[in-house]
C-alpha cells in the first residue's frame, strides 16, 4: 500500500477503498464541519483543488493502514 502523498484515487479493490475511507471519514468531517467526505469525493471529479485534498486525505489513510500490518495482509490476500 503506497504511503506517500502521490497516492492515487484508485485503491486496488472496493474493500480496500471502503477500509481506507473509514480510516479518515470521521476526521475529515470533524476538520470540515460544513462538508462531508462524500461531497469531497463528488467534487474531486471536477475540481483539481478537491482532487488534491482527497489525494492528501487518502495518503493519510494509506499511512494509517500501513501501521496495521494484520489488516494490510488481509486486504492483499483478498485481492
């Protein structure tokens, strides 16, 4: 799992995407009380600023996931 800010917007599978988003959704919404993570994902498809913000948050999620080697190995074996 990549852990840099170059992390793309396409995790290897749907289960990984859901897991990564679950690691950051609450923190994003706490930092942006007038916004939702789902709204950010929608806007990222047409806004380069939101795409960059989403990429940065997903990089945080990837780093958090990398800190949990048991979960990471289950994701890679399920693919």
